[in-house]
């Protein structure tokens, strides 16, 4: 119904089925950060498909192999699912992912 009424703009960058996990709204700058499977997206709130920035952040190959050896599903469990997007300061966001059952965190510069 929303598409038919032209009252929404679908995000077209998700064609890979990226399993979105967490969101961070930055109203002050008109941005939306999305944590997904192996990716972090930075979107413009006015037009979600304009100037999309994407960071590819997969789990280390060794960690993925260990995850598979532990009997986990390679497609649904052995990836870096971004779970934390937390503002740190005006220029950085603190980000954490599952890292194929070996959590990892870092800072992303938004500039």
C-alpha cells in the first residue's frame, strides 16, 4: 500500500539480502546508519538511494572456518552481523559485530 500511494521510498541497496540488524538515526545530519550482515550502510534521509555509502566488514576467513567446523550454518551464522551502532562523538560511531562468534569492535569515521 505504501508503494502504491507513493508515500515511501524503498532502499534499493539491499538486493543481496543482507539481513539488517541494527539502525542508528542521526537526525541532526539527516543520516541513517544500518548494520547488516558484513556491511554498514550510511544513507541520506531525504533520499535513501542517493550517495549511499557502504562499508564491507566481513569476519576473518579463519573465524568463518572455525564457525563452520563448530557445526554452525555458513550462510546464517558464520558472518559478521553488525549488532552495535553507538554514537561516540561528532565524527565517529562505535561499531561492533559478531565476527562469526568472535566479536570485534571498532570506530567508523563518518566524514
